């Protein structure tokens, strides 16, 4: 049985907290009755709450009961109001306006579009993107178009998308599909490397505002090339194309972007991270490969039994 004096003291203290309007201490149902005991009268209210004296609060029974009352969440407690962080403007759900590009052939139009992107007044006016524009690489007649998020340090240095460690992984995936980099088209949602303070080789994903300034270019690229399949590499690329959600939920099925079948899969950098795990990233590799098998089937590429069994245990 709890010490009656300590229990009475604790009940009295809690009652005074309620009188003072300090009701943020949550009590389990029946705690006050338990503290008072059958037939016991509550101590008369005081004008101000008084905490228990140190010697009394030190009672093991009282301390345990006090911890019990504090550990119980208030039944109807409301979280304290916090200043709301400014929300980033969402990406547009509709297809951005396409850019009118001069030229006759696809290659000529892409070249003209690259020159426009280089001078992009909207992107350069932000002041959050670096100077070097990295456009795209590959065939204007490609049946498969890969879309990433933004160039990194190595891409900025070479002026070509996906040439760093993640790009080398993507090149390996393309080769495993029986294709060469020159046979596909590789681009990014954002055409400039997002800037950071003391950046060095560090990179960050583009913000929705930064992506929005470049969306007309990537959507115009898609309109010019008209590939059979789009492949969004990672969450940021998927969001830029209007597909929201975690990649783990989006992958494995086709969506429609500008009327084209679109597959979402993990970014090659995700595979690089997973390779450091105990299984060497086998599960991640298999998931990406299953997505690529669907892409190959949709395009009509031949698939060998060996290819179907890649990364199977």
C-alpha cells in the first residue's frame, strides 16, 4: 500500500495545479480517486500551487506515483502550437508549357534547346544554382530515355550527365540491358548543379523552385525525342515528372507522362549505398533489374534466360 501521507500530499499538489489552470500534467483515469482513498476528503484549495517539500517528495512511494502520473499522456491533450515552416511551392501537376524550338531534325532541335537552357533567365535569376549548364547525352532517336535529378560535381566538370560513380553504375545497367550509352538518351530534371556553401564535391537535390525553372526544358526534350519509354531515376526525378511518393511504392509499374509509359526505379546512387550492406546490395540490384526487365519487354528488346536471372539468389 502506498504511504498515505505521501499520497495525500501528491493529490493535494495536483489539485492545486488544476486550480491554477496548469492542466498540462496528464492523469490516468481514477488516479485522483486512488490518491485520495475511499472516503477521504481533499485538502482545501490554496491560492497558489505549492510543490511538495524535498523531504516529502523524496518518499519512494510518492516519487513512484508522481512518475506514473507524468508518464500517462493526457487523454485530450493538444500539441503546443509551433511556428509553421514556410512550405515549398509544390511542383505543377499539369505538363509545363513546351518551348518552341527552331530546327528541322530532332538533333537540331535539341541543340537549339540546349542553347536556350544555357541562357535560362529563370534558372540563373534564382541565385541558388551554379553557372555550368549540363544538358543531356545520347541518341535523339532513342527508344528509352533516362531522367535523373541534377548534375553533380563530376557531371559539372565534364559537362555530361551521369558520368560520376552513379553514372558508371547506370552505364553498367544499360550494358546489362544489351545497349550502349549512345543508344539511349540521358538527361536531368534540373540542368544546373544546385549550389551549397563550402560545396566542394558535395551535392544536394534541387528544390521544387529550382526544378520548376527547368521543367519546360525536360518536357520539351521528351516531346522532341518521343521515346517509347521514360525511366525516372529516383524520387526527385519522379516528382519532377509529376509522380509523387516513395520510390519503393512507385516502382514496378508503368505510369503515363506526356502520354508515354514511364517506369520509376531507384537512383543508381541508392545501389551504391546498398552495396555497402551485408548482402552487397543484391536486393536493391534485383529490384532495379526487375524494373529494367519490364522496360525491355515494353520496348521489345530480346531477353535471355541469363538476363532474367541476374541478381537472383
